C-alpha cells in the first residue's frame, strides 16, 4: 500500500533501486544532492543536476520539464553519504511562473523499478518560494527511509544550496540555470492548457470539471508508465500554468475588446474574449458509433474538445504527441527495469561461489535471461498495440487538417484561398521517435509566434547517418526558410503579414526566387552592410513605437499610416554584413520583437559567429532551432525524449508554392 506522506512524516524503504517521479503543472528543474550525516553537501560533485546529470547512485533529467523521473541506487552511493535530497526549482529568466504559489502543487512519488508506488507527497503551502527541498532519503542505523520535507526558499536554488552548506552555492546555481536555459532552447513548447480536463474526449474516462466550472480542482498525481489508451488521462501534468487561450475560429462579437490593454506585472496580456473566461468549449459532435466492448475506439478526426473544428484538430494533434511520448516512456521504462532486474539476478548468481560452475548456475542464468525476454516482449506488445491505435488515428487526422496544419503535399493546398482570419497554429514540420518511425506527428506552434526561428545551416550529420556539406546545407536551410515564410504568408489574411529579407552577400538569390518573383516581399532582398543597418533600424524603431504605445495604454495613438501588420525578418548568412551595432539591434529584435509584432528567422551557422564568444549565446537560446535535414535535437516538455524533426518542404517538382504565393500577391493587391 502506498504511504501518502505529509510534511515531516517518514516511511521505511525496502528497496535500494528506486525511481522518484515528479509531476507539476509547469516545467520545473529537478536536482538531487548527496549529504553527509549532518545534511552537508561537501562540493559540486555531490550534486546531480541538468549540467551534470549523473553522480554515484543518482541520475536526473537534463532539462526542465513538467514530469520527471529520477533514478536512485542507494547501494551505489558512497559510504560517506547519509542523505539524498530531491530539490525542485522553477526556471529563471524565462516567461514562466516565478513562484510555486502560482502553479499547481508539485507531486512527488517514490516507486520501485516495477512502477509500484512506495510513498507519495503533495507539496502544499508554497507561496513566494521558487525552490523547494521536496523530500529526502536518509540512512538511519543501516536502513534507508524517506521523509517528506517541503522546505521552500524564495531566493531560489542559490539560497537553498547555501542553506545546505555548499561552499560554491551561487556558482553551482548559475551553472544549473545556464544548463536549463540551453535545454529550454531545444524544447518543443507545450500547447496552452485546454479549457476542460486535459484528458482527450475519445477515452473512456469522464472529463473532470475545473474550479471555474463548478467542480473541484483535480489533484496532482504520478504519471504511471501504462498505455495512454488504457484509461489513463495523459493531459494534465504536461500543461503549463493556466492561461486562457483565444479562439480565432469563433464568430466575432460586437462587444469584444479590439485593443490590447496595458500589460500587468503578473504576466502577458490576456487577449481572450471576456465572455468566455469561465466557459468550457463544447464537446465534439458524435461522429462515430461507440466501439464494441474490448475493442479500441475507432479514430475520428476532430474528436477532441474545442470551439471549432480547427481547435479540435489542434488539440487532437497535441494529444497524439503526448500519447506517443508517454507510451514510449512506458516502454523504455519497462525495458530498463527488465535489464536492471536481469543484471541483479545475474549478480546474485555470480556472488555465490557454488553457482558459478555446474548446471545450477547455468540454469539460473538462463532463467534470468528468459524473464528478461518475457518482460521485454510484454512491453513491446503493449507498445505495438498503442502504436497501431496512434497510426490509425494519424491516418484519419492527416487528410482532415486545414492548410495551416497540413503538409505541402496535402490536397487541402489545391483548394487554398487567402483566409479572412488568423489560424490558431502553424505547422513547421514533423516529429517522430525511433520506436515509432512510421508515425509522424505534426509540429504545430501557436500564432503569432512567441519566439524566433533559427534554421541551422551548419554542416552536420543527419539522423540517417548521412553527412551534408556546408554549401548544400546553406542552400537547404534557405529553402526551408522560404517554405516556412511562404506558409506564414499563406495563413495570414491579406495585408496582415509582411516579410523582409536581409541577404548581405546575395547567396540566397536562388532559394528566394519564389518570394521575389511572386512579389510577396515588402521589398527586394537587402544586400550589403548599409542595407542591413537600414532594415534593422526601421524594425527596431517600429518595436519601440508599439512598445511605448501598448505599455502606455494608447495603442490607438500610433502615427497615421503606421503598418500594423505582423513583420517577419529573414536574415541569411549571419554575421556577414553585421557590425556591433547591428548585432545589438538583432538581439533586441529577438528579445522584444515577438511581443510587439516583429519576428525573426535566422538562417545561420553558429560556428561562423564564434568570434563573438558568449555574447551571442542568449540570442541562440532565444530562438527555436530547426534543421533543414532530419535531426533528433528537439525534446518534448513532458518526459524529455529526443524527437527527430523533419522540416515541412515542398515536394520536388511541385508548383504548389508558386500557386499559393500568387494568390497571396493578388489578394494583397486588392487589399491595398
């Protein structure tokens, strides 16, 4: 039976190899520290953190995430260690919450390698704290126990580690924050929370009502490694802090607020409709008969909740992404458990001199290997069952996607018309995992873009083992940027999206031809250092004006004729043609531009700007890195899998890009 601990309570541990599972409502940092009998941490080598994820007997995740799994082997910790503390902290320097009082109470569970829960603890009562000692495993008279601590610190990791008597507390806290920032730069951003329960409606479990719907808030809990199609609800723990989304697919209301209000100190501006603050989206219409008992539900496109078909498909795609992440995590966890169990059984056989030779030892070894094979086969069977269901769902969802979510080879583009409203999201490519290579999950990002894009043109090996040289990568990177820019132009209404191009050396002339020839650019690509300075100066001034107007609560006081459309700046061959002033302006646009309608798309090889040293590290971290070839560099926000990303490119020989851009240019002419 699971022991549900309260603050200060302890519970004995009967196993040495454990998992500590953490669930929170927002990405957090997980750290594990070794302490002596007085709880003192003797040095940085006694701390496992994202920058150094493994220490004797400890392994922690490499990035911030809403769900964590920490591996602990108490038999492997040094003899001088009498305490293992689990530390949680909110990432610093980002856009997320800065205190635990603003998020759901974190849930921590200690489990065996078989998934059986030993003890759990919900950390309640936190307010201004940004770091907390969640629990500790401690040795007493030769036996290990777990104690619920819940001690919070408003000063973050630096104050927490200082209180643990670590001499290099501030330096280590800075190193952890740097490692987390680098991890966030490669992470796929989680979707906004759904207004109903995070569960997907096609599952058997009934949706729970939130506190704004007359119900009680769901209690946080562990994420068991089981099939997402077996009744578990995969939605809740992976979601960020609550934030009411807007619904561009809904009908306009005459009383809707049309101008953004001044931002408050608590977070970003809320553009949602005031009459929908407490309303839940309607359930999806029943479009398929219920499945027979014992049979999986038949997949249906748009069976998630939402105000419109577009939003239902958006939520369904993210549900598929989360389902694949969790079912793969369950499979990998089961395989790891099978291997650790076999290793332990073989170790026990070898430790007995009587079983090292003869038939008894051989039989024991064969039995251990047979149990390992059986466990792996059971895990693979469950994974294959889930993958078959997900593959069937992908087969019906992909053809039903609107142009903004669809691949370039989708027939939806042949019926393309310039939209009248901005869609919820945009497809930037596909994501897949090695265990499920056939299943491609659309990578959707919300609009307007919340961060810039970096198309990495550096020479590198792709996920299939092939190597692409630098000139070819530069061409492919520019073609990828053009495909993304064309998609952005296509999904915005006429006149509401403007694209500028900086191409100092003119090396991108051929890939840029579709944008130039159709006339959808604001002006021809700008060459030379003088052109770079001119474009950056105008866009920087634009950000300053909009920023002052919005923050002053006078968004309607902009100069007459001011272009209020979203702006995209494509930069090729950085840092060629950039001086120090231009570099600072570029960093300013990357940091401040997205919030005020100016977005950045960099096509660059980071190595070529290595002469700037660490000065440009914040720039690269602020951008979402994409690659022109398949590469496994992106991570999900739930369990941190390394996902293989493939860009969404136009099929060779297809004229769909020119046809779409021609319609955009024609609509823009009529608009002006």
